[in-house]
C-alpha cells in the first residue's frame, strides 16, 4: 500500500521557504524525501542469487525449482527469432540480444510464468537490460539472468533496469566448460 503525501509546492519551491513551513509540513516533507531515497535503494536490491532463493522452504521456491529442473512447455527465442515453440508455453528461454524483439515476433505472453535470459559475455551488456518489456506478461513470476561468466550480486543488479514489483528477478552463474 502506498501512502500519498501532499506538499504545497508554493511553500517548498526553495530552501529559504523550508524555514517558513510549520513543523508538521516540514516533517512530512522530510519523510517524503526519505521515502523516495529508500524506495530507490530497495529497487536496487531486487536481484537475488537463485541458490539463495531456493534455500527458502516455501511454495515460491518449490515452484521455481520445478521450472529449473523439470521439462515444461517452452518457447525459445534466440537471435531475435522463435527457434522452438510449444502450445501454452510456461517458460521462455532467450538471449539478451532478443529481449527487445520478444513483444514483436509473436510470442504468446499470456501463459509465460518463467523467463530465462542467457548472457554469454560482459560485452553483451552495453547498457542495463530493460525488463519493462516483460510488464505485458500477466502471469510472469520469475526472470532468471543466466550469466556464462563470473558476476557478483551487485554486477547482476547493475545489469538490469525497470523491473516490475510483481516479478522476482534472480541470477545464476553457469560457466560452460
């Protein structure tokens, strides 16, 4: 639940006018500022290691484990094209280069619950991966970033932007030998 705080802009348009605010409005202004800063930090802490997530013994961890280990109806999108597809796919496997084309190539987004994005090298992440493309997936619960090179949690966090509050963003490192 989000709280709405109204601040009279006429009274807060300069730092000089902050002194003229009565005590209650000044406190509300400070709280609004703190809430804005804290929400910015909380968005950055959304990416978690898959193994840490699976340590939980709840239904979400069990569900994710099923996507990671079981065969599920899936669609595969690589190099901007659908390479394999099943009816009512639950999973979408793609590479980082194809993320922007997913909404334009005919992927049925209604049933997708799990997305795996393969990132082969650091060179593929020129700018953060825009996850807002997945906001049109009504049932999407998990986005897993699969790095094929060593990456820290903070590097994984910096590699994405615009993640939805309704989706868990996870990462794992799987170096092919």
